């Protein structure tokens, strides 16, 4: 359910022009990392060309980044004031 919602939101943003990613690339990437996306407790944020997954601690963010990278998708972690984010690059 969560995975499907993320996919639909990304496609809406692509069609509106606020998310600058090719539709096929977006769909193939989210399919590769569907297991990580299905575990999300927070709605991801969409940037211009990336998606940000939010985590409450560094350990969870680093684990998600590692799992995403293992699937051949580029990702990186960053710290916010009270949380950690994993940027999924397309």
C-alpha cells in the first residue's frame, strides 16, 4: 500500500513537471527498492530530481542506504536537525 502510494505520487509530480525524472527510470528504480519503500513510516519528500526517505536515527538511515546501494541505486544519507534522510538519486 505504501509502495503504491509513493509510486502514484511520483508519477503525479512527473506529469506536473515538478519532479524532473524520466517516468521509466522512476518506475524501474522504485521497483528495485520496493522492499525499502514498503517499510517507510513517513511520506517521502520529492525534490527536483531525487526522493528523500526519512528516518529517526542514523543507524536506520545507513541501513536503508546500504540496502538501496546493493540494488544498484545511488543513495546517500544526510542529517537534518532531528532526523536523518536518505536521498535516492535517479
